[in-house]
């Protein structure tokens, strides 16, 4: 038995269920219930007890307790705070050791960014290891001249500009990819502007140099026109000419990156507790929530309690990008961690719990954090919101393979603007489409959209039984197009009215039950056959009808201009009198678009 002074305090939150309490103490539930009864407290296995009660019982059983402290908003680490800490740390010069450079590859869509990343990865990772890399790993390391380089993937399409910028903010060096056969495009200019604003060290990679229509000199000139003057032209930017597909010039590119890294001298304090950034997160059916983290500074160890954005947990396992288990991970290392209770968001910051910072948020805190989305799950809440607003809502449940995909889809959908229709997210989450998604979708009549997320067999059967529509996609823009189409269908038609002219009634020739034959003079514009008619007596409109037959000088006419007299058949219940004015007009329904 340990001495009292050597005992490690058992951390207990503000409230805890009897079952969970027994697990924390590693004591049978029956023992806990017996101790509670001794203290005249009757509690079942699923009932909650507060910290004071739990601490008394724990002490009676020989444990030392400590309460978890809830993290308040101003204690939560943000990406901005993290980058500031790294900057201050480097300036202090204490406990600093060299770390691998973190590199991101940017450029216009279709200029070969993804191919280049894959080529570098395959060239540096043994084939048997490369097979172990999953699609969820958005970062990896390669070795050149015995030195590690970390590559971080960022989305490439124009609509992902916000995510791409944040990707750049966590990287040390940017590789600007420009296709030799295409040159500097609008998105390339956007990237250049951002790199120059943030003063991010940049290496230029002119890709696709093997193509017959490649024009390297033209690309260099276009870069110079955008203030990217390469070294060969007397500038400060290193330029590598590569072909990602043919594996040409990759070594030179990696050497260029190491050269920039040597000049910049990237360092971090690996003695401190780790601080890292979430690159990606997904729900693994066997492992639970898995987050890909880039360690920015410090060292992360298995068994440490961590807070990641609004979630928390204890590190059960750390894996590198090829799935190899690691006991620790240092600065600039991309790793997958297991042990969090929920999926964090992309760009959330991981921090190791220390002092009063708790590895576990209070149940209240977590409820607030994750119920932002779950609150909208209740159909009553959703219906109330719809009644409060005149905007028509398209109810959808959105599921994706990873957090980054969700963020990207939401970002693109947020660009669809309308005052009449809107998307109402009933639920958003990562992982497969499950039975619970169907149960939520059914009362709210929501359609379920899955991106790289398929329904489970049970969910599929339940959806068919309840008439819930499930749509799954492999391409983001197909999903977005379908959502947009559904929104357009909900738009009320636009009524286009065309006023033709007015006619003053001079005589009544026949009055029927539902029609009249009248004559008069066109005083404004023209009167058009088969148009609609409004009847005015003075300033007031007294009725409506239609014009079925129009004659001028007893000859049928399609229209009669101003200044001419005509006769017409008015169909309608309004009884016209001499002196009334008829307005000839048409209304056309036109389908609106977004």
C-alpha cells in the first residue's frame, strides 16, 4: 500500500455517475453503493452524485481526490494564441532545438499540387509502408540528406481559400506550384498576394515541365510580373523545375526546401508540454474519434490528459503517418491520436492539461460545446425557428468522412445567398449514416447528404421504411449542385407583369351573366387581345377579368393603339359602366434561380 503522501490524487468532475465513479476508482460498483448507503445516500448505478459526495466516499475508501476545473473561454487556446506562443518562444531562445520545417504546397487547381505531394511521399516512403497511409492522413514526413521535412496538405480549390490560408498559417515554408503549360492563373495570384502579405518563405515549383507545350520562360516572366522574381533572374526566390508525374526534379525541390529551412533556422522547445493543431479528424468504427495533429512545439506523450478545442481525453495511442505506434511525438511531427471523447474541429488547438487546466471539461461545459449542433436536432426547436421566420428552409442532415470535408462543404454552401430560402442543418457529423440519423431525419422531413459516408445496412432499411431520402456523393461539387437544385425548387415563382395600356368605356353593347361587349377609346399605350383586364372606376379598381375578343372598325385585331376606338368582349363578373377605364396587362410566371 502506498504511503498517504505518495498517493496520486484521483480527479473527479463536478458531477459523476455512480458507474463512472466506480471505474475512476477501479472499485466494484457494489462497494460504492454500500459506502453511499452508509452515508444514508440511496443512489442507483446510473444516478449522478456531486463532487463533495464523491470525495467523501473516495476518502472513506482511502483515496485522495481532486476536482476537475472547468475551462472557461478565455483559457481555451486558439490558433492565434498558439502562433504567438511559438513566436515568443523562438525569441526567448530558451531550451530551443532544431525542428523539421513544416511545408505546404499551394497553387491553382489542376496545376499538380496533389500529384506532387503523392510523388514526394511515394519516393521517400517504402512501398509497404505507403500502403498503410490512409486517406485521412493529411500530413506526412519525408527524409532528405538525413533531415526530416513535414508536408501538410491543404485543399486546392478556389472555394477553399479560407481553409487554405489557415493551412499556410501553420506552415513554415510554402511551395508555390505553377504549371509550365498554363502559367500564373487568378488563384495563383491570390496565393502570391497572401504569401507576400504574411511574409512566408516560399519556394517556386514550375511543374509539368515534361509537357510538349511547356513554356518555362513565360511562367518565370509571369511570376516576375507578380513580384515573384526567381534567383536566376536576380531575385530572392528559389525555383525548381519539376514534373510530378515523371518524378523529375523532386530531389532538387527537397534540397531547395532544406536550403530555405537552414536560412530560417526553425526551432522549438521540446522540453515543454505539447501544443499542436488539428489538421483532420474522423470517427473510426474500431478506434473511435481519431484526430490528426501537427505538434507545433513541446512533446506529446501517451497517457497525458489533453484538451483539444471543445473536447478532451487521455492519449491512449499515438501513431505516425504510416500507422506506427509512438510513445512520444516532438515538434513538427504529424501524428494521429486516439483517446478523445469526441471529434475536434479542424484548426482546434491541442494542449496538455496542467495545473488547474482540466483534461476533462465538466459535463456542463461539454454539453454547451457540442449541443450547439445537437440543439438543432430537436424537431420542436427547428419548427419554432421556421415559424419565426418567413424564409423557407431546406432541412438537411450532413455526414462526411472527416471534419475537413464538412468544413469545406459548409463553406461552399454558405456562399449560396437568398432572402427566400435557406439551408437548415438538422445535424452535422462525421462517420457513417446511422440509425439515429434516420430517426432525427424522419420527423423533420430532412434529406440526408453523405460525402464519402455510406448508410449502415440497418440505417438503409430504416430509411426505406420511413421514406427518408439518403443521397451519397464522392465529389463535393455534385453534392453542392444537388442542394442548390433543391433550394431553387423551393423558390416561389417570380410574377412578371407587363402593363400595355388603358381604354375609356364609351358604350355598353351587351351585358351577359359572365361577359360584356363594350366599346371605347384607347387613351394610353395599347389594348392587346387575350390580355388580362383590370376595371377602374375613378381611382379605385373594382374588378378583374380577361379580354377574349378585340375588334377595330368591326374587324378582328390583335392590338389597338392609342387614339383609336375599338370594341371588345370582356369576360368576368364585374359590371362595367360608361366612363370606366380598362387596363390591359399580362402576368407571366418565371422560375427564379440562385
